[in-house]
């Protein structure tokens, strides 16, 4: 009878599988059994593949190859035994960082798979989004850092940076190999190079050492349109080429646009190699299943650094804990394999809890505004000076010309079909009237939606023979970020609504009209200044308005986590770098070879490139040591020696500046020179990260085992707390009474050094460190005890720091945040 019932159940399930064919989703499944990086033996016939933390896995060994093949075969066997052929599609086998696979199947099949022997966790796929020069000089790289690595001709040599993004434009001079010293082979890197399906040429050239694309999940979800997207590593967006060039673009590449040179571009590590893993596409962004496949492949290929200017749309919902999901688990294994990971913090600022990068093993990067600003002004005929944005030449001969509004230049009633006032369609305007005058245009919502652009206004002005153009913002659009745009004709964007009112009042009072309101004479005049040269400011860096803010969250209900995020601040505002001519990400740069864009997407590759320089000098350092070196040496003062400030909104939604907190900028602004010689580092092992996960209150320990692949140690249950993780920061979200935490510092200096320890904290929280001084021998470690006491309950965080000042010149800072609770 039992066999009959089982047969009936199987028959019913087969019928259900066929009936559910039309409702498929992509799911990520994790399995019992260790992946390659963690496997220490136990399966008959397959020797261990894991190695100690100071060793590298030999990816070409028979042990690695055979065990990976074993895992893939096990995935196929499970699916074949449980699901009907033709009702599902396996997209990827993950075997290097996590043991699992991505499969396109119905929700009912997913529920059935959850109950199968050997299956740990099943999670529906999620989308990811993009988190969209001068900065080497601003960061002091040419004189202070590149010289230590053999000069700019060797900075980052043979370090491989994996760029998980929208692909690359290999023809760009930032990635050229023919104008530089020859690139030798990198034997340890085993990644492949796809061929361009159109040109049949490889995407690799010595500078670019790997190029692959991942889109199986996107295709299975029906999001991939082959008529619009490139099924290759070619960048059809611009975002990936831009981030790759920031991290590792060639040095001294002239940035030319519209006949003007804006300087010379360079990546942070100009001799580092680039390995491309395309996961983002023009129309829809990307999918976690494709991203995890790319990360798994990148680490298997042998990258040293991973840059992720991508992130989820929100904290994961399928698990109780933010840090437990296939994406973060793959990155945890990547860090275990010795790969440093930089991820953009997100662009949800200046509002709190908007981060999309959560886990302590990831270096989360906030975006800063550097010292270069492009500003311009319009001089009216009545003597008023109106400030604005415009990277453009001045009006001819620095003279003034008469103004004409687009509304006064319309070509008849046919124009009413279109929005002619935003000056996107020159055929709607009277060329005879506009020629030789400055065209006055309105700023509509079309600019925010992306259907209108300053570039098109410039083209309209040029086509009509205008002396220049003005785009004036008449209504405030809360949250809108106005960036200067390089254009070939004199032009300016007036963003201040009150200044727009002055302009319109002057124009109306100076324009003569007939009885029907038609303009008959244009008496208003104006001149546009030269805006091609930037102005340098000492009030830099600042935290950019759009940069996502902490505190970090530990679950989907947005409860505060005992982890400080973001970790560090890097330039991310108006960054010049490579672009792809067919890029669609920024309409103002369509068809251009360079773009000046903003986002934490631009900040993360700065950190990835600087990590490559640290890795070059200290090849044996762990990812957490590299992260610590940058965090503990970060600047907390701007170039004017004032405390760092953050751009914020006032109650009336006007931008203002306030003193930055660690929730804005982490430990501070990256200081590459100091990071190369930090004196001390705070290191963390894979086992300590697992202990951190197990210590999170109310965590489901089976989820830790199922997703992170390691079981919690029952003997340490209750003793470990999340803030005990040996991070270069301390965050206690609920400080009740007195709490003591320890931090272990390890000397990476060649000399013995004695550090005097000082603290700074507001009176609401008492902060003490013992001992008051430590002497650390080269390579040795010392432990310090940090005691926090809540003196009053304010309902807000207190921000302070621990400063360890060495007698040989090193200064180590550890930011501290805590909120007193009853």
C-alpha cells in the first residue's frame, strides 16, 4: 500500500509539474556538502581541496577539477531524479564558493525541492541594480603611493581586478596594451576570454586578461532582449567601462571632448590587469543568480580583487538575517579564498538605513565630493550675475547676446503636439529668430525621466545657429541631482529657482510685445562665462548627498545591526573616466568616449584600485588586513583641516552641510599613502565571521549552516556577541549598562613600536580602553579591552573613536558608535 501511495503522489506531482509550466521563476538552491574552497575531505575518492589561509588553491589540480565535476554531477542527478525533463532548466552549477545551483522552475517545483534530501536552502532570485581624471592627484597617488610600487609604470603590476558590472569597451585607450610597456602573462589567472560574435576578435589584449558574460537567469526570466542587449562582454551601457577605468585604467590618457582636453585620466592602479564579468544589462539591471555565477567564476579564475558597483534593491527577504543570502555567502567564501571585495554603499542618501551593502567581510564604500567643482555664471544686461552649472566655452568674444525664449521661437501650432520648451527638437523652433541669440529653455520632468538631456539642448542650439543656451529650473524637484554637462556650445543650467525668477522677470520686462502678446523685439541680453576650467576647494572631501547612509540593518524589518557601515569614503562625484560610444546609461554622454558621472558605483572602484596597490606591496595580507589598513588610516579632516562634513537636506529640502558621522563616511576618507604603512591591522578569519553570524540574536542557526556552509559551535553559544568580531570599528546598537569588547591588533611594521591609547566620546557614553599603552613587536599581536558604559538614554547614537598613537609615527583610529538603552 505504501508503494502505491508513493506512486500516486509521484504521478500527481508529475501532473502538477506539467501544469505549472507557465509560471516559472529562477531559484538559487544550496546543497549539503562543502564547495571547493572549504572541502577538507570525507567523500570517498575525492581528496581535500581546501588549503590554509596563507596558501593558494591550485585551481589546475586534479583534486579541484574532479571534486568540482563531482558536485556538478550531483546537482544534475538530483534534478533528474526529482523533476520531469523539460519542465525545468538548470542555469548554473556553483561549486567553488558555494555548493549549489540556479534553476528555472515553477514555485511548486521549488517547494518540492525544499523537502528533498541533501537540499539545504531554496531562494527565489532577486534583481540587482547599478549603484551609478583628477582623483589620483586628489588622493596623493602619483607622489605618495605609486613611487613605492616602482613608479606609475609599475603601480598595481600583475594584480588582477575582477570587475563585476556591465562589461567593457576593449577599444578604449584606457585599456589599450599597445601604447604601454608590454604586459607579461599572469600565470595564476585562468579566466577565459570570449570572442566578439560580430568581429570575431578576442576581448582580451594583455591589459584585459579575462572577459565573460553571464545572462542565463536574465534570459530564463524573459528580461533579456537580444535586439537591445549584447550577448557578450561588450559594454552597451557605459557603467562597466567607467568603473574598470577608475580602478585600473591606463595612466595619462587624454580626456578630450568637444575639442577641449579636460586633463589626463588614470586608474588608481594603472598597471593592474582587468578581468571582466558582465552581469548588468541596459534595460533591466541584472539578477543575483547571474551575479553569484560571476563571483564564483572570478574567484575560481584567480582574481585578487573584486569590484561590485552593484547591489540588491533592498535587504533580502527570504531569511531572517540580512547577512545570510547566496550573494553575501558567495562573497564570504571569496574573502576566505583571499579575494578583497569592494562594494558600492548605494545611492539612497542622505536618508538613514539606505545601504545595500551589509556584511562585515565586504568593504562598503561611500561616495565623496572631491575638491574639483565645475561652476559657471550668466551675466544679465541689467548687471545681475546668476550662478549655475555649465562645462562650456564662453559666448563668442566674451560678449553679450540677446535672449530669446523657446516659447517665443515656436514654429506655429504643430509644436503643441510636443514639449518644445525643453529645446529637444530643433525643427519646432524658428531658426531665423534663434540664430545669433541665446536660447532660453525650460527644465521639465523630461530631464529627470531621461527623455530630455542637456546634450540635446546643445545640439538644438548648434543646429539653429544660436549664440548659446540657458536651461532654467522654474520648479523645485526634491531629490534631483544637477550635474554639470560638457557641451560644445556656450551653455549654462540655472538650478536655483529664485535666480530663474530673476532671469524670467528681466526677460519679460525687456521683451517688447504686440497687442496679441507676440514678441516683436528682444532687448534682454546676457553673456555666458567660460566654464571649462574647474575650481579647486579646500572644503573637500564631503560626503555626497546621494551616498547611502547607515546604520546597517540586520534584517528586513530594518533593525539596527552591530556592524558599522559604510566602512570608508572615496571620491564618487563627477568622476571622469572611460565610456563606451554606444553607452545608454547617461544620455548626456551618448556617443562619447569619456563621461563625468557620479555615484557610489564610482567610489567603489577607487577602493578596489587602492586595494590592488596594497596587495602589490603586501601580497600575503588577508582581505580583512587590507580593509583594516585603509580604515584605520583614513582621514577624518578635510583639506582645510576641518572635520569632514556631509551633504544633507534641511526641513525645506534645501541642501546643507553638517558634521559627518561614521554612518555617513565610516572611518573617514581613504588615505592611500598611510594605508600602505598602517603600523597595525585588525585581522579577522573565516571562522570568526561564522561565529559572528551565529551570535546574531534570534538567528536561525540552520540558516547559517545552510547558506554560509559552516555550522555554529554550540560551545561558544551565548559567549560571543556580534560586536566581538575583530573589526576596525565598534558598533553597539543597544548599549545596556556596561559592555566590554576586545580588539586584537597585529603589527605589520618592521620595528617595535609603543602605542599610547586615547579615546574621544560624548558624555552620554563613557569609553575606556585598557591598557593605556601597548608595545607591539614586529608580527606580534596585542589585545586591548574596550569598555562602554551608557550614562544616559537619549534615543540617539553617540559617536567617538579610539586613537592609538605610535612613537614611530603611526596613528591608528577605530571609530566607535553606540546607543544607550535602558
